[in-house]
């Protein structure tokens, strides 16, 4: 009887230890993700709530408009947001190896977005595009907001806002978009979104 009890106890203890290790590993993996926006942090949509996807390790399957080829896969996380209409958003955050690497990535992202309209025009015959620098934000190591508008004949125009910021070694970029022009973009609200995004990062 004592032997059976000891064996059962050992088996139970082993299972409990395995469960504890698995739970700890899951918690560690979750804790390694930078802090992300929630749906309520995005500019309010007049006719729909925001729906937030899961915080997912890695980059999106398809790079958001203007951000292709500039984001490193290592250290990346992303979250997609949507509404009942055409308005959507994506946040991508990357934890880099150092403050210098983070600063370099943030600069590369800003240059990529600032050049996006001109780059798009070169590959889109008949299209029109424009961009706007909405300025810097005084949050953590800094943030910057841009707008990009694109249009092709016989199609709805598109407007995109980008918030790029850094806290320590972590860089985040928030991309918001819908049909419309730069005049339709909720710039003041998006600046608040960008500030919130940077403040939520875990450096």
C-alpha cells in the first residue's frame, strides 16, 4: 500500500511540476511581448466599434502599405484592428538589441513613410498621391506622425496615418487607414493614439 501511494504521489507531483513549467513558459512568452493598444485607444469610428485581434508574435503576413521591406522579423509582434466598415489599423512593435538599433529603426521607418507617396507614384501610372508631416510628439524617446493619400482613376481614394515612436530599445508603428482624403483623417485623435502606443511599450 505504501509503495502504491508513493508511486501515485510521485506521478502526481511530476504532472504538477510539468504543468507549472508549462504555465511559467506561457507566462514568460506572454510577458515578452511589448504592451499594445486596445480598440478603445484608436480614433473613435462614428458608426462602429473597433475589434482588436490577438497580439501575435512576428510580423503580419503582408506588410502594411508603405512599410514593406523595412521591418525586421526578429523581435517583432503585431496586432490588427478592424471595424464594420472600411476603416482598419495595425500596430507593429519591434524589440531591438540596443538603444542605437532602436533609434536606427525608427529613423528608417520615418524615411520610408515620408518617401511612400513618391515611391508609389513611380510604380502607379495615372495615380495621384500626397503626404503630410504632422510633426513630432513629446513622448518617451519621441514619436512622429505622418499622413499619406493615394488615388487612382475610377477608384476610391485612400488615406493612411502613421505613428512611429520609441521607448528604450522598443520601436512601434501604428498604421490607420480608410477610404478618403487627408482632410478626412482624424489627426488630433491619432496623435493621442500614437502617444498612448508609445506609453504602453515595455522597453
